[in-house]
C-alpha cells in the first residue's frame, strides 16, 4: 500500500519532468532546424536535417521576445565555428533577424537571459580567443561582457606584432574604462 501511495505522489513529478522542453526544440521544429525523423535536405538528398533528439540543436530565449537557434550538427559548422540564427517573435510569427557566424556555444550551459559564446582567431603563430556573454541590449543582440580572454603564442621568435583579436580587444578595453 505504501508503494502505491509513493507511486501516486511521484508519478506526476516524473512525467512532468520528462515532458518539459528545456531546449525549446518545439521552436526548432517549427522553424525547420530539426525533425523527429530523418528528413532529406532540399537539393541535397544524400544529407539529412539533424534529429531533434540528438541534442545538436538548441534554441535560447532572450527576454522579451528573441529566439536564437544554434545548430552544431555535422554540416552546419565550418572551420571557424558554427552560426546562430536570430528570430524575433511578433504576433505569433518568427521574424528572421539574421545570423551570427563563426562562434561556439556550449549546448549544456544553464538557461539564463544570456548566451555564453566562444570565439577564436587562428593566426600563423598565435591564437587569441575569448568567451563572452551575448544578450539583448536596446533591442539589439550584442556581446556585452567578456568573461575570459587569452592569447596562445606558438614560437615566440616568430610571433607577429599584429597578433591580437581586434574585435574582442576593443570590447575588452571598453569594459576596463
């Protein structure tokens, strides 16, 4: 009898936690970024869209009404990283606001009102790289905080003077003022 009472009390909690869509994959499905069954890519039938179940797609929500779809499935990233598509939800429609190219995102990061991104630039004898928080500022998605910045140098004697990541250094300098 006690087991039955535990089952009755715990069953709603277990089923609720299994049905939650913490990665907003319902939006990824609606926008055509992933599917529940193998779906060939139009014009390239040898390749398929990613399955929503394989966790290569994640949709981040930024208050009040922006969605960022990040896809790191094979074929959606290049040598510089992956890209993230930006949408704004207006009147129950998703409006395409463009993409951010050549970034990396941890698909397992906690759900917050920002997205932690990584980026690097591979030059001949040095690789500057950074991590930062991407968020909504005045209705524009921007990098608003540098979390870490580093600069790997290979062969000091050949290290070029211009070995810096100008975009991130500029932001870093602005935050130090």
